[in-house]
């Protein structure tokens, strides 16, 4: 009996040992599968981070190069460099020919294109600095794996992305926001600066170009050129006639100045008196709405990729630090 009991105990012990061995093998297999899965994820993350570094570096090298070009252009314009003399002279001649071809005589003796372009120099310099700084942050952060620079870069891109999305939403859904700012600003230009077809100030030239190219008259309509709304308009009395609209509002330049005085001034066959430029601009925006939204989505998509790649590089940097410890 004792021998039989001993054999039973040995048998049970062997069964327990075998069960433990099987459990140990199963546990090792699970750990191996987990390590293999972790290794695949790690390799994938490394590939994404590597591709991200390459793309961020290329995009931001282009961005920084654009910034350098804008900055150099702004400085050249600001200091009135002789480099621009020939370009300014040619542009001034072309402008004079274009105006003459449209049937108007523009006195260029008081016109200084340097003054007009010089006002844009600060904008070029500021925009160039912004492009260069953001591009440099992206290149150094991604290429050299500088964590703090990459964090700042990702934050800036996120802010730009949110700003673009908000702008698109406001343009197509909240027009009233622009009515109280841009529209009022354009009306102020007419009131404070507009002098007429022969004016050479930036505001006058811009409005004349807008009314000529879009076949419109005033911001809302011809009432924007009343005595109260346009006190600086010099051609209200022209060759013994009282004009109700600037001659640029005429549909046919061969009909000036008759088309700008009563009764033709308020005849849509001769004058664009009732067509506001502000509404024409919005019509232009909505005409190309699909293209505009498509371009905006494309730009936003690129920015989302840059953000994702930037975050993946940051994760890789943190992982490398943990591995080094």
C-alpha cells in the first residue's frame, strides 16, 4: 500500500511539473508576441519620425528661403536701392500707358512710385522675418532634434492652422464681421483720400483700379461720392459740368464726361452707378468658392501633416532619452 501511494504521488507531481512547464512556455510565447508587436510599432514610429524629419526640413527650407527673399526685397525698397531704378521706371511707364490706353490723361509729374511701393516695404520685411523665423525653427527642430525649437514650431503651426480655419469660416458664414471693418475702411479711404481719376495716392489708385477692373462704382454705389462722403474729389465740377460719379464709373470711356453727369450718370446703360465694389468683391469670392476652399483645405492638410510629423519626432526624441537612461 505504501508503495502504491508513493507511485500515485510521483505521478501527480509529474503532472503538476508538466502543467507548470506548459504554462511557462505559454507565458514566454505571449511575451515574445508582445515584444514583436512592440518592435513593429517602434519601427513604424521610427519610419514616421524619419519621413517627418525629411518633409519638415524640406518644407521649412523653402519657407525660410521665401522669407529671405521677402526680407531682402523689403530692405531694397526701404533704402531706395538703385537696383530698383530701372524696374520702377519701367513700371511707371507701363502704368502711364495703361491709363492712357483706357482713355484717361494722368498727370505723372507728382507721381512717385517709390512712395507707393515704399509703403509696402515694412510689410515685406515683417512677413519675411516671420517666414524666416518659422522656417528656421522647423529646420533646426526637425533636422537637429532640438526639442524646445520643435515644440515652439508645432505650436506656431497649430495657431496658424486654427487662424486659417477661423478665417475661412468667417468669410463664408459671417460676412457681417467684414462689413464693420473692411467695408468701413474702404469708405474711409473715399472720404479721406480719394481725389479722382487723376489722383496718384495709393488709396485713389487702388480704388480707381478696383472700379475699372470690376466695373463698379463706389463701395455701395455712386452715393459714396457725394459732397459729404467724398469731400476731396476734385472733379465734381469738370469743364463746366457737374459730375455725379467719377469718370472711372463710366462703361465707355469715349462717352466721358457725359456718362458721369445727369441724366446718363444714373443710366445703367452708360454708367455702373448702382453697382457697389464691395458686393462685387464678395461675388468674386463666391464665384471661386470651390477653388478657394480646395486650396485652403490643401494648405491645412499640409499643416496637419507637419503637426503630426512634428509630434512624432518629439515622441521619438523622448523615447531616445528614456532608452539612453
